[in-house]
């Protein structure tokens, strides 16, 4: 935002890209995401969702095996939930840009990072 002092307004001629040259009456900006980026984000979401689902199902099916103890299984689901949030972050990235999608991207991304890498770091330290 550029602040123009009132005494300098007589030297500055503002021009607007409207039909009549007046300031726009609808300041809402609608930004559309490129179609190729939308398709790429949907593909990334699909791949990540399939991976998270596959690991969840395999962990539930083979829960009786002693490869993972009970604490590791719970933390593994915590990590998988972070991966699911990352995939949702990729899906939201492909949507048109609005205030809601910008906010969702930040929340999904940061929460997913905390859950995924927090679970990985706690597993490494235990």
C-alpha cells in the first residue's frame, strides 16, 4: 500500500483500468488456478491418499504381528494422519484462490508438518 500525502496529490495523476477511468467499485479479486496445476494437485492428492490408505489398512490387517509394538502403531497412525493432512493440503492448492483456501492451506500444511514430523522425531528419540 502506497500512502500519498495530500499535498502531493496535485502532482500525481492516478489512472484506473476501468471503462470510465474512475476507481473500481468492486475491489474483490477472483484469482483462478491454472487447469494444469489443478490436475497435478488432484493427482498428487490421489497418490498420497492411496499411500496413506494402503499403509493404514496393512497396519490394521497385520496388527497381531510383533513387528511393531502397540506404542509404535499408535504413533504410526499419528504420522499417517499427518500424511493425510498433507494430501488435503495438495488438494486445496488446486482450488481457486480465495480467503478460505489460503487459510486452509496454512492450517493443513502446518498441522500436517507438526503431526508427521513430530511423530517421526518422537519415534527417533524413543
